[in-house]
C-alpha cells in the first residue's frame, strides 16, 4: 500500500509540474482531494454534466456531490480554477501532507484524531452535524424518541464511516454488517432487511422528502441521541496554510443556509436519477 501511495504521489507531482508551467498566467489553481465514493457527498460518473467536474487523475470520469458543489463555490470565491483529484479515503490526508492537494473536500468530519494531521474549516454542512436513525413508517420503532427506545433493534450503518461506529451507543443493539453506500442502506431498509439506518440529519431530511410514503426520521430530543465528538463535515488544509484556511472559511460562511439546503436537495435528486 505504501508503494502504491508513493507511485500515485509521484505521478501527481509530475502532473502538477506541467500544470504549473502550461497554465495561463495569473490563474490560481485550487487542488481538491475527493474520495468520489461517498454518496451524496461525492461520487464519480462517466459523462459530463453542468453539475460535475472532470477528475484529473481518472480520465473520462467526472466528480459530483455536495462536497464538489461547495468546492466549486469556494474556488469561485478564491478566483481559482478547481482541480479535482481522486484518492482512496485513507490516502486523502497523506496527499494533503505531501502537498499534492491544497484541501480535502470529501465528507470528512473534524475528529480529534484528524486534527492531529490537518487544520479544519468551519463546517459546510447545512447545520452542525447531528446523526439520527431513519426507520419505516410501518415499522416497530417509528415511535422511538431515544437511543434506549431502539434497544434490541437491528441497525445498519455505512462501511468506513461514523454512521457505522456510533451504532454501538444504542443499548443491546444488533449491529449489522455495514453497507457500502447510503443507497444500499436505504434499499435494505425499504426491503425489511434492517429496522433502521444511521444517517446525518441534514441529508436524512432530503431522503425523508423523497421517501415520504414509507420512511421517516427519528427526531431525538437534546441529550437523547448520538454523541459525536465533532462539528461536522469540513474542509481540511495543512496546518501551516492559515491564510487559505481563513479564505475558505470566508467563502463557506458566505453561503446562506437556504442555498446549502437547495444544493443538497438538488444533489440527492441527481443521485436517484442516476440509479
């Protein structure tokens, strides 16, 4: 794995050399690392649209998702050309530390562990992160108001994310093998393969509108839900890049909540159009 990462970093370094020497003068480049595999925050597709952005190191493929749409607005505020580079999840912070990208926009939460390696912006989610559980309206847990009320339930999360790790906060839970994507989670919930799925409240509200006939979210009162230990999805930059951190924060904070919600709703609509 280390050899593979090294080869990727060398290839990217060569690209950046030619990019810097061939680009027009006075055009700033803003290089963003994205996993391209975390719907609805980011994914890849094989046709160009008005919404997506070419993936520099995956010719013929394009990145879309909520992260990408926010990165586009940030690049615009920076008066920069956005370059999207795809990395596996575990490679993103390595690429940042090796200066192969300027920032991570990839559904990354500002956990204490990650703060040891990078500086994080303010959250660019619609609101501070809040996790909840989506259930079937005709299911046995539709009236749940706390994690205690979910005791004994079979609950599903997404592989490699905090959606999966928080499940064990539910007493006596049947922690199911995680799904690969949120789309898989919803399909399994609709098909009675799980009692509930863990989602972010922001994105969950959009899914709830799409599936209003069958699915609903549990609204936990203060102190009755999951304990997260982070603010939410943020952009990550190198710790020494304090000016860039400030510039990205200024750009993020200029995006009104209503616009963020509209971006999320439109993004999720595109997800289901492509299924």
